[in-house]
C-alpha cells in the first residue's frame, strides 16, 4: 500500500498555497520507505509540520531545477544538520542533480555542504533506465516543460503512482503512466496551455487515455484555482468515471 500526503499543492508564486510537494510512503517488505517528491522554496515548513523523526525520510526526488520544485533543499538539509540527523539521505533526479544540490546549498549556506554530518548520496534517473532504490522501482519520462522536467513513476509491491512534476504530457510520459493507480499532475490553467504547463482538461484526457482510475490535480495558477468550485460540475462531467481529486495541503490518500 502506498500512502500519499500532499504537503503543498500550489504553483511557484502563490501567496496562500505552498509549492507542490508530496510525501510518499510505502511498505517494502517489513519496513517503510519514505520519499519527498519535489522540495520547492516554500515546501520545507509543510514537511516540518509532519513532525517526523529526523531519520525517517529516505530520499528526495527533484523533478526539475525550477526553484518552486528544488530550492527548499538547502533549508531541509540544514535543519537535518541542526536536528543531528545521522542516516544517509538519497537525493534522486536527472543528470546534474548532485551539482545542483551542492551549488544551491553553497549559495544559501556557504560551507555547510561539508559539515551536514550525515552522508548525502545521489541517484540519477533518466528515461529508459529503470532504477531500483530502497526496493522501489523508479522510471522517468521527459515532459514538455520550459525547463527539462522528468515525470516519475514509482512502483512498490504491486501498486504504482505517476507524478508529472511540471509540463505537458508526452507520449513517453503517457506510456509510463499506464497501469498506475494514481496520476498526480500539474494543471496550471483550466484550458490554456502556456509557460510549458498543461491544463485541467489536458490532464483529464491524459488520465482517461491511460486508463488510470485516480487523478490528483496540483500546481494550479493561483487565481484560477480560487474559481475551481464554480467549475467542478464541468470538470466532473468531463472526467466521467475518473476520480478527480483537487487536494488541499495536508490531504492524505492511499492506493
Ligand atoms: Zn517548472
């Protein structure tokens, strides 16, 4: 069973909703694996509110290097140092994830990289290369975004989820999503594609074509999201039997 907690569900510059960031937890054998999916600059306080033991988090996936998906890393790492984390932390992402992490930590807190006090490991995940980490299977596909973004599929003990990061669905991403139980997709605008983002209608069409039963929509443009209540009937009509979730921060679900 996979448990998903939506820590943040917002876009880059939302004054109310924290950046999209998801806590993934799954049993693997007799133990549990916990991953954070994306860590934008406003995501760490949401993570801290969970009050997890400092060593619980096993790894962090970074979909791409825009700040609303990645620049919470320095705060998270330095607070781990402050709380005397000892367990290794695995940072997972596309090629260059190691350099990006070092550089961002150096900019935010110069000199801290060498003294965090716990090992930081890196795993690169690239398309067409299935990787096993902590007993989970990770596969990635490139999305259509203004900065190179990898969508991620995680398989754990017969269940799987797909997380878009940012960007429009691609044939490769859709092939990857097929057979999963949940798609978490950014849907920046209800109908208009811009800035390398997809739409609510585009994400619904993708999930229906992939035959995936559950679709969580995140990263909506702040003004458009406030109007979503008025559009829910139209969205549900379009979705048909597809279960649409528009989560609030802190929403938990299991697949
Ligand atoms: Zn982005």
